[in-house]
C-alpha cells in the first residue's frame, strides 16, 4: 500500500514546517509528514529545513551559530 507523507507539512498553503502546515497535511489525508531537525547554538532542537536562514528570512545566518532564546 502506498503511503503519502507531506514534505515540510502542507507547505504550498501554509508556512513550511509549522504546526498548522503539519495539521493541514493530516487534515487533507496525508498519512504522515516528515521534518528536518537542527540544533541551534544554545543546543535547542528546532524543525528547520535548511542549514542557514537565507531562504526563509532573507538574511544569512547558520542555524548552528544562532541562539534560539
């Protein structure tokens, strides 16, 4: 049986890798979803696809060099 997994949630309609994107993916029939996890400088685990912030924020920064708090 084929299973449908939403990559970064329902990211065509909602901001990728957010709670609302994941919930929307399940609501429209996805069997599950996947997310990328990264560790910040202050050792917080976050869901973030890229190793840097440029594509999402418009400014460059390495996720591993940024404090979340």
